[in-house]
């Protein structure tokens, strides 16, 4: 497809999105006017339009277009998955709805009511998502007929290159035609030839190949260390001739890490991460932490005061137990708990350490002589954990996450893979708490923490919070 034709279609698509927004606006306006004043469609369209309203509406339309552009909806989506695009479209439309709501508040547009926003959001989002699905289906059909294809050359014949090629062959709807591979003669070349793919040329003849053939994209799959010089020459050649160059980012063959591309002051970065670093889900998780912890502290104030008095009357020493623990990326912070043991419990631990009843580096015994009478009740009901709501409010912990471990326990870790639990904020509750707490072995506890990190979502957090309440009431596994 020529650049002129692509630009024309892209501009038409932008106009189509603006048309969707206008249509959703009209439908929402009719719904509100019909609900409030019983205005017919004929009366609505015959209303006089003021210049001021036209200017305000034009500003909203322009802002809407900027939101859609910044959301990446007009970039090439050839390589992105269907769900990724639909999620981005939904986010963009919701952000656009927020723009309309803010504009209505600033310019006092009485038409924009909660009903208007709901109808506008539902109609607009459903139309935008449906249009993308129809467009994808149409493009997939066209590409399967051998049209709208891009010619690709893969540099490298190793297993990564073959796996990538196999994925492309298995998805003809993406629209790529592999016209050959480029590599030197090496030990694995016979295995490549048996795969049935075509070796177009070697490194020396690649410049002539690139000059004489129709090549849209080049994918680099060379080992970085041993063939860096050849890879650099090929990259420079692609840059010189204006050919798109793509790199397979998983150059270290990582198994679990996800990848994202970023830009730091003009320097492109490839980021590998195993936990969710940022984005709307993490933002909403923090908002949820602040709201629930604040509300809980206010509502539980009488309980906290009563517990504090009982601790003070039951045994000498401070009300709160403060201990250094490891948080996000092993940052140390003071965790707060109601004191459930005698004041010198940590000093006396050395005397009873040989009585440890659990596996791994953690220390737990059911009949710990250091626990006070009121402390046993607080532990059984998990009331001793309530002061950690302050840690959540301060941002040192989250409501849901792996439990923060004492420095002593961490120093006894023997497996590095278990240290991945520190790649997220620690929490008051997690999978460990709802599946038996101290009654499960240390190794299973760590596996549950890693499972939480790998499968994390806001829904999982909400599920754990809801299941924590009956688990606490049962008191199962508490120690």
C-alpha cells in the first residue's frame, strides 16, 4: 500500500471515529432531553445553535481527537492482538468521556448529566469496538487472499528465528510474507534447511539482495554477542535504505518476563519485567488501598482503642510492635502490629529457636511461651494486623500482596527465584492467608506468592479481600 493511500485511509478512519463520537453525543442528548422534557427528535434538531456552543463543542472534538491519537489508536495494529486493541479503544473512549465530563463542569453544560454520560459511554464504546472488529475481520479476509501483504526478511536461522517464522505462518491474517532468511554457514544450518524455509543469502550478499528485492521489513534474530558486528552492518544498511528493522527483544531467552518498549530522553529502551510496574490497574490498586484503609481506620477506631487499652493492662511494654521488614524490591520499612508477645520477645527468641515447627527460614511454634494471653486472642482473630492499615496508607504496603518478611527470615533464603516475591509491594493478605496461613509449608507459601504475582489483576485482589473475611473468622492456620 502506498504512503499516499495509507494517509488517505488513516484520515478517513479519524473522521469515522469523530463521526462515532458525534453520533453517540446525539443519542445521549436525545435520551436526556426525552427523559427530562419529553422533547422529540424533530424539536431537538430544530433548536437554534449558538456560536459559543459551537466553539465549546469544537474544542471538545479537538481534545477528543488528541486523546485518541495519544492512545495509539491510529498507529499500525498489524502485529498487535485483537484484545489489546479492543482494550485500548475502550480506555480511549472512557478517557474521552472523562474529557466531556470535565468540559461540562468547566463550561456548565447542563445537558451532560449522569444519564448522558452513561448512554454516551455505552453507545460510543460499543460502536467503536464493533467497528474495529469489523475492520479486523475485513483485513484478515483480504490478507488471506494474498493482498495487503508485507514482505519480510529474517536475519538469523537459529531456533528463535524459526519459532518467530512459525508464528507468522500460523497467522496469515497478520499479512506477512517471509521471502527468505539471511545467515552465514554455521553448525545449525542443516537443521534450518530441513525446516523447509529458504536461505536467501549470506551476510556478504545481503546488500545486493536488499537492493534488488522488494523488502518491507527486516527482522533481526542474530545472537548479539557473537554476531554483533554483522548485525550492526545490517541495521545500518536498513537505516540507509529506509527499510523497517525489527528486533526480537527476548535476546536472553527469558521464560516468564514480559516486555515493553520505552523511550528515555531519545534513547529507546527494552524493558523486561515479571510484575506489573505501572498503568491504570496499578493506579486503581493504589486508589483502592487508600480508600479502604482510610475508611477502615475511621470505622475501627473504637476497636483499636479498646485493644490498645487491653494490651497495656495485660502486660508491661508498648502497645505497638514495630519491626524492620522488607518491602518492594527489598526496601526496609517499619511494619506496625499490635504487640502480642512480652516486651523482650526478640531477645528471648534465641532460647527457643530450636523449637521451630515450620520448614524454611520462618519461625513459628503453636505454644510460643512469649505470647501474652490477650496476644493469643489477637493472633487468632488477626486483629494484631490492623495497625498495618497505616503502612498501607503510607504506601509501604498494599491491602493485598505477599506478606512482608523480617530481615532475619530473608537472610535465610536459599533459592533466588523465591526473591521474586519482593518485586511487588507486600500486603496484609494474600493467597497464603486464605489457604491455611501457618498450616502450609514454607515452600508452598512461596509458590502461592509467585502465583499471585504471575496472575495478578484487580479482580484477583477483590476476590482475595472477600475470601479473607471468612478465613479470619474461621481462624484457620493462625499462629
